[in-house]
């Protein structure tokens, strides 16, 4: 049996598109179980493998999730609206609030954290303008919402700048790293973010408990002090199905 419907579009994509339209129309709501491969295969005249491939496409798009032994279900998780400008305002962290609270009223938790003095990767050394062999404070964290891992992040700061401060501890205190930098006389006054999309590494997919087929968003943020010094480089890996990037600003 041919699994292709002609030169335009493979059958598994046609099935995935039909299911996507049904989800968008409300035929299947958040948390609803989708038809399984054994139901889809005879209905569309394809093999069960092709039908399953269609379901995996929906999972890779973040529209569905697979539950072991139970099938595929419409994604019930509501993505985080990441407010790229408001979250970095000094009024946010300067008043002791977490920058993450600008994104969500739902509690975002750090369920893994490691802080260590390291010789950073070469590109981080260059960005921080460190001398060869000079160390940085690396703060690695995993963020979760409603028990779902959503982001991995590692911040690098010149160790000579933050040695002995709360930045070298797991809990940096109210306002987080940027408030502590301000306490040290190195408050960030300017930020630059670069965003790229790619597929996750196997290590990232495992840590984020996501499919290798679903893209991640790489956000690299550089924080500058008033004298132009780079005081932090933060590399973040976001599950693309868990975030909406929201940028709102005046013309």
C-alpha cells in the first residue's frame, strides 16, 4: 500500500494537518485523547506506522504529548508568555522581584541548580573579555512549571567580579543576580539578546523531557554595566512548545 498521496504532500503530513485542524476547531480539547494509529490507519488507508508518524508530527509541534501505554493526547499545558522587555527592566529586579515573575503568575521553580568556578568555553571567554585561563562563576539551572521542565540556563560572570558574593551561592536573594551585581557596583544597564532555533542535543532533550524532534529556542543574553563591561553572559535553552516570546514596545 502506498503511503503517499501524490507529489504534493506525504500522507502522514495530510493526516497530521487534519488532526491539527480538528484541534484548532475544538473537536479535540486540551487533555483529550487523540485517535490512535490503529484507528487512523484504516480510516486514511495507510499503514499504522504512517499513522503513528502523523501523531509524532503533532508531538514535535507541541500540539500533542505521548503518554506511555495510553496514546497521544492534546497538549493541555499553557505556554509561558516570556515578556522579553518588561522582565529586564530595573524596576523589576531592582525592587527585589524575580525577572521570571514578569512572565508568569504561575510559580516557576528551579528544580536543579549548580554553581561552580570554571574556565568557561572559549566563546564565553571572548564575550566576557577574560584573560586566557581566567575563571568565571557558572550558574546552571533547570526551570520547571507545573512539574514540566521548560528551560535550561547557564549564566557566566567574571569570577573576580563576584567572588565572595551571594552570586556564588545557589540562592542569590531578592532580585536575583542583577540585584547582587548592583550591590557590587556593576548594575546592568543594557542588555542584548540573540535568539536562534535548532533541534536539541540528546542531553538537552533528556533534561527537558522532550522529543528530539521538537526544536528548542536558544537565547543568549549579554548584560553590560554602565562602563561597557560585560558582566554576564546567559545561555538559555527553551522548549519551543513551552514558550511564547512576547515583545511589546512603543514606536
